[in-house]
C-alpha cells in the first residue's frame, strides 16, 4: 500500500475539514474566481476550497489521493446540487490522467505539500496550468508556533522516523524551497510571490474536544498516538497537545473553539 495514500485514508479527514469551512470560503473569495474558470483543486479533500469555487461558478475538478475523501466530495457536491464540480482520485506527484495546459487556476491548500517527490509535484502543477494561468498553494510552515505546524511537529516527534529520503511536507513552507521547485519546473523566480495568511479552525466544542477529533480522525495525529501508546507515552502526547489547543484558543464563547493557524500562501504566474 502507498504510505502517502494510507495516511490520508486512515481516519476521516472530513471531520477536521468541518472546522475549516469558513476559512476555505474566505480564501476562495480572494482568488478572483469568475464563471466558467477552469479550476483544479489538488489534494482537495472533501472540497473545502473546491465547493466554494464551484459556488462562484468555476468549472472545478477536485483531485485527491484518498478514495474516501473523493467519495465524500462527490457526495457533498450532489447534496448541494452542484453540477460544475467533480472529484476524482489522483496523485499530485503524477497527474497522468490530466492533459497539459488544461486549467486556468490550480489550487492546492494543504494538499500537494503532502505528496512525495516535491519537484515532480511542481512540474505537474505547472504542466497542467495553461500559460497565463495561476497556481495558488497553501503550505504549513516549519517551526511556526501556531496550531497545525505544531501538531505536525509534535506528532512527528512521537512517530517512528520516516524512511530515508523522505522529504518533510513542511519544506513547502520555506520560500527558498518553493522557488527552487518551481524554477525546476521552468518558472522564473519573479513569477512567484508569497504572503503569510491565516486559517481558523472553528469548532462547536472545547479545545480538548477538538483535540479529540484530531486524535480519532487525523492521520498524522492517529499515527503519533499509536506509536506513543506502544512506548507508554500517550499521556505525554495528550498533555502536550492539550496545552497547545487550549493555549491557542481565541474563542471568547465558553465551550467553543477558534484557533488560528498561519500558513505560507504561494502564488505562481505560469
Ligand atoms: C490536510 S488535507 C487538506 C484537504 C483540503 N485541501 C482542505 O483544505 O480541506 C490534505 C489532503 O491532501 C491529500 N493528499 C495527500 N497526498 C496527496 C497526493 N500525493 N496527491 C493528491 N492528494 C494528496 C490528502 O488525501 C488530503 O485530502
């Protein structure tokens, strides 16, 4: 089994995505989407950004490596009566089913960053974008003090070391790496721009309850707890993550959670 696919089919990312809907819509609203724009959402999950793009009239294809999330995306689209978005399985490292120059906009929010072989991922994103089109990526930043960077860092610290040659997904959160990867795909540096942006994780329960959702449904955190349980360290991991989730909650409503997470938003003019 492909470990990249197995990680995301484990658990149920739709449970985490439910807390990201407002930020997904806000981000898409900033992308200048017009009716009929051809959009690829890569590593789309169940459509946190693909569905709002379709609601704005774009013609959207969501591609994701996880079959359960593709099914969840198609179910959401049909429940919403959206006929201009569909979801299919595919790997950001090798989009062999997609033709060259077929999209005006390729969006990948915390998606393609998780694929192996980042140079291939950059090449594939550039290949399927038409000349004059755009690529927008959202990437978590290594050592950033906010929620998801810290969840990934803490989870990795409790999980067995990855196989040799593994390139950490958060290397996509470093500007020099992003430039090197897109330059490798033929895009000059002056066509690549960066801004720091924020997603909010909003949950109608306490921060500890939101952590419970991550522990039960978010692949990287599930793996960390499985490894920690084997070493008798699960309570330490729980304590560290409890401090993180509770310490970063900004909601003033008792029993509600709103936690910001900073990311690097990358725009590439192809
Ligand atoms: C953190 S989730 C983000 C999902 C979605 N973009 C969102 O914002 O809700 C990461 C997504 O990337 C997908 N993914 C991971 N590796 C991938 C790959 N090689 N090709 C395509 N999708 C991939 C996962 O299955 C998962 O849906």
